[in-house]
């Protein structure tokens, strides 16, 4: 089994990241889906071998536009989501994931946590870590070809 801490849209709210610091070491991977790529600099320095950062529409440096990860027989597309119009539907995101041979798509941008299946692709949005009213992240476990996401409110 491999575990992922999936974050998005921290928008400079580093205090929320600090609350998650104990989880960085105990998870196998840390993925930030954009709009806060600069917030992840310290985390990337501390855990360079397991931290992946995407670039969001509010990021001006750092991060990749897309990352494909494969563990435990699960292939995942990681992106911010703005390029695929995720605020208006998940069809384009799911199509891109299928094009890349992915069964899971991790995305942000909407600031709304969601776990939905679109055209056979499990689409997971961890919500916004930078949201002051209801910040959240996703704990994702992969095992034997299965992905199990859990949206976790940041208390």
C-alpha cells in the first residue's frame, strides 16, 4: 500500500501547511495541485524524493503543469484543473486522464472538495487548504490497483 497526502489551493496560507507537518513524514508521497506552489518550497527541500508540485493559474513560478504518477497498479494524472475547465464539468479532465492511460485524476482549482467518477475516471479534488471557512485535504491510499480517497477537514 502507498499513501498520498493530496493538497491544493493553499494560496499562501502556510499556517495550514504547518498543521499538516506531522503527516509529511508518515505518508509515502505529498502532492500539491497548484495555487500555492511557492508554499511548498520548504516541504520540497525537506522531502525532495516524495514531493510533487503542480502549477496553478495563480502560480508564477515553480510546479509542473501536469504530473503522471503510477504506484500499486494505479496510474494518476495530477494537475490544477484550470486548463480543463473543471469549474464547468469534468469531461475534459477525464478525457485527458484516459488519453494518458490514467484511471485517477487529481485536480484543484474549484476550492470544492469532491470525489466523483466521470467517464470511468475517478476524479478527486482535495478542496482548498487555504479556505478560511472549511479548509480540507485528501488522504489517498493505493493498493493492488485500487484508489481510496478520503477528504479530511482541517480542524
